[in-house]
């Protein structure tokens, strides 16, 4: 993990993040800055596009809106406000169903659905730090997609505010989006080589 080339602080906030150069992509999780270089691969982008093609039309006419990275999602803890929040992430795909969470250039609070597509540079962070951040923020459903292994793990928030064991689906299967009843993702389309 590399640190920004400017003032090194033990804990970063969203206010710090807003001062960093636009041409650099960073995330902050529990005050720790993570460099988002290198850019996603073409395979990563093709999978994201297939997910968008299935999620987007389903949401037409509803309050829910899909967004793709880079969109800042600020996840303040109970003791934080937006500027002092120590977690800001850029999920690959997110769905927001509460318009009040959309504040101009960013989302404040837990989206209804978050999807992260693994890459060699981010897989540990997506499966550890982001998993805990999304759980702690109350994201109802978190999908982790592996392009190389062609599987999806779906974490669903339980009544205790914790993610249980993930449901797992593979290439060629269909996976229902629990928080968006009626939406079923065709993983054969998602993982198809083009």
C-alpha cells in the first residue's frame, strides 16, 4: 500500500480526501488511505458492463438508481459527520434507493446494494477491509465477483447487523438480488468471454 505524496497523517478523513488531486484515485477505510492504481482491466470493465446491463433496466421507473465507479460513497460512523468520516469508498457498482443519500457528487450512508469486482491489486481489501466497512455501515447486500474464478459471493446483512456466511454462485448460474425482489442476474452473461 502506498501513501499519498502529501502530508502523512495517521488517520485520514473525507475532508482530507477532498484536497487530494483529482487525477489520483484513493479510498479511505477506517482512516487508512488506499491507492486505487492501476486502472481496472478490460475484463473487469466487461463484467461491470454486463452487470449494469442487467441491473439498470430493472430499476427503470423506481426510486432506486445504479451508479458505477468513480462515485464517492461516504460511510460516517455514529460519531462522525460527512467531513470527519474516516471511510470513503468507490464501489464498482452501487444501487441507492434513498434519494436523500445522494448529495451532489457523492452518496452519504449505506447503499442498498454494493458490488465489487476483484482484481489482483484489490482482492484482499475487498474481502477484508471493505467487507467489514460495508457490514459496519449497514449495507444490506454486498456482492463480491471473481473474474478469474468466475464466481460470486453474496453477503446479506442479518437482523443482528452482521453478514452471515455468503451464498456462492458460479458461471452459468442465476443469482437473485435479495434486496431488489424480482431481479435475477444471469452469471453466464456476466462471465461470457467476448
